[in-house]
């Protein structure tokens, strides 16, 4: 993978399958992303995103947002945009 990550996992709430992402670039609901880490590698579409417990459709660079994940992720995993 030669592209730059658009976000990084900074915290995980395992029981509710939510990852807190620190955005390194803008991120929108509906985008397909790939979670990649030491033992993580899967793709999913961002279905919902929250900032301070309120739903949002787009996150700005530098913002920390909560995202529902379909598989297990770990702190330090990187998030890449999947080009369709």
C-alpha cells in the first residue's frame, strides 16, 4: 500500500464495536475504508459517524470521531480510503 492513511485508531470500545478515529484527512459517511494493522486487515463502508455523541456526516482533519466497526480493530491501526 503506497497511499497515506486518512485516519488512525486511537481508542476502541470493544463491547459496542466502536473505534475512535483521529482523522488525518476529511472523512465522510458512505466512503469505503480499509482498516490495516499488525493483525487487522478488512474493508467496510462508513455507515455512521459521531462527534461528541452527535451524528455527523463529515469529519474534518484533526477531529476525533466514533465509527461503528464490523470487525475487531486495535489502537494504532491505520485507516485508508479505498479507491473504487
